[in-house]
């Protein structure tokens, strides 16, 4: 099993890279060792697909009167997260990839807001809210790390 703790730097001996002021994270080492061939291999994409499926299941229980309101908005926001990750990955430039990751991050924040509204209006149950929120927070953290990593790489 690979430790993917992105915050800790990996001690790299005899490379001189630490002396140049660069910090190499475990994530960067792992990414260098394993070339990702498809967006489908990205854990953040996989988790956002799972989240979208759960959002569809949860919103099936909402009243019919919300079908074109909150239900539609939540489903579109949830679907937009993995869609933007996939599109950005296949765009071909790091600058565009970062832009689409930022769009995915924005959609995740939009979904988070809609979840809060659904719980405060009584449309969603607390246990659904906590499950979705925990998953969403994890996705937001992964997207944030990816965006931050791309900011510091030469574009």
C-alpha cells in the first residue's frame, strides 16, 4: 500500500533537489512513478462519480414539487464535478486542466450549499447529509491539492 499523504516531503538523498529549495511530496513521487493514462484512474474522479450516484439516490426521495428546483440543481452540480475533471484531463494543457479543476471545485461548493439548504428545509435527512458532506469534503480537499500543485508547476 502506498502512503499518499500529500503534506509530508519525501527525503531524497544525493539528488541535490532539496538543496535547490524544492520540496517533493509523496504524491509527486507517486505520480512520477505511476503514469496515469486516463482520468478514470484518478481517485478524485472515482469518488465524485460515487457522490453523484448517491445524490441521485437521495434526491429521488425529495417531493415531486422540487423536481425542477433543488433536485435538478443538485443533480447537475454533482454531475458537473466528475465531468469537469474528465474534460480538463483530456484538454491537453495544464492551464486548461487547472481551469476545469477549478470549475469542478466550484460545482462541489455549489453542491455543498444545496445540501445545506436541503437539510435546513427538511428535504434531506441528517444521516444522508453527513454521508454526502463527508464525501464532498474529501473531494474538495483532493481538488484543492491538485489545483495548488498545478499552480506551482510551470504551465
